[in-house]
């Protein structure tokens, strides 16, 4: 199962964190932008090329110490088809370097449309009998609130092509409680969605005790992370909200199990913009990203047992 590959990368790097590549053009150093503007003018193509160079430089610096990247599709779609091409190239580049790639697309729709999303992001697209990889991520974030019809097509692709999904359970944003904290009987909506993840995941169990169906639980809600960790023993957590959104290492430690596994913590702006925070030479942006990945890893693992495969 793809979550096994993620776990193996985490154990190898001893790092339970993922770098979010959400590259707004304003995060890209001037020297890269100027080079691309000179060649392509101020066009979407120039922006997309600048972002690709930015991403590749960061991946080159971190792939040996970081298990995964999480490109957020919105930041590529905003640059049109050129941006989408950069998303594809970023995914392929990171995979070539051995990183696990989770595309943050938060997709969902009715079953028939979901089959198309599943083929696009996780499986293969049928072109007159030829099966072709469209984007080729290892995992995709999804919205489970349409129920099983929207999840089953993804599970099919997960089984066929060794892929995974992360379902929104308790999101990191301030207003997440407006709906997710409401009660259905004596259970919250997010806990109900968590239970559904365990059920969906039972079809795609991996060898380390976690299934191919993960859950998104925000770093900004440590109590709920602890509650979900106890309630969902087979569900791996993607934990966004560390750093820029205020989540901290002690809080996120509640999402981990006794082997230091069970969760991976995301930081996007914190890593991409580390060079701005450090106020170092912008030519050093990728090295600053590496320093931030190391700082974040040390911060998180200081609250965890040594990361190891389960007995
Ligand atoms: O509940 C959620 C789900 C997804 N996200 C995404 O994670 C990153 C966070 O970026 P930072 O810069 O580290 O704050 C971003 O892609 C969000 O779309 C989330 O924040 N919360």
C-alpha cells in the first residue's frame, strides 16, 4: 500500500514532516523571476517556469532529509495550463528523487466524475486503449462529505496502482468547527467522518497497520488530534497548520502512535519562505529551506519516541 511507502520514507529519514509546495509567485526569489521574465515576458508561462525552477531547487536540497512533498493544486491552477504543466513536472521530479508525493486537491464529486478525478490524479487515463499516467501522485487529499459514492472510485485506483488518499476530517482553519464540530447523535461530524475513514480503509490495509485511507487533522486542534489518534488506529494523519497557522510541535505530537508513526506534519510557507524570515541572500533560498526542514524535524521529534517500524 502507498502508505507503506510513505512510512518507509519517514523511517529512513527519521522525519515525520512533509514540505508543502504552494508556490505563489511572490515567494519566488527575484533573480529567478527576472530570468524568466526576460525570456518569456510577464506571462503565465514565465510564472510557471519560475515556479518550476523554484520547486526543483527546493526538492534538490531536501529530498535526502524529507520523505514527501505536498503540492497544493490551487497554486498551479492559478497560472493556467502552464501552471498545471508545472504541477505535473514537479510531481515527476520529486518522485524521481524518491520522494512521496501527495497532491492537495481536496477533490470530490458524484461517482462518475470522481472516477475521472481518480484516474487523473492516482490512476491511469484510458486513451483509446492506451493507459497513460496523467499526474501520477502517490496520494490525493479528498473531501469525503459526498459519502461512499465519491470515495469508492478512489479506492479502486488505490488498490490497482498502490495509491492513497487523505480525507478531510478536522481541518486546521478557524471556522472548521462551524460544521465539523456539530453533533450527529452523540458524535461530532468530524469523528463520524473519522469512523468512515477506518471503514473505507479496511479494504486497503498496509503492512505497518495503517490503511491507504488517511485523514487530514489540523495541527491547530491538538485535543482533536489526540481524540482521533485514539479512535482511528489504522488511519494515518496528514497534519497541516504547523508554523504559519500557529500549530506547534507539542500539539502535533498528539497525532502520533507509540512508534513515532501515524502522522506526517505539513509546512508550506514556513519552508518556502524560510529565506525571507532568515533575511539571508535570496540566492540561498533552497539552503534556507533545508535549514527549516531540519529545524522543524528536530522540533517535532523532540516530542516523539524514536521513529521505528512496529514490531
Ligand atoms: O485543514 C487543512 C487542510 C489543508 N491545508 C493545506 O495545507 C497547507 C498549509 O500551508 P501553510 O503555509 O503551512 O499554512 C496549504 O496547502 C493548505 O491548503 C490546511 O492548511 N488545512
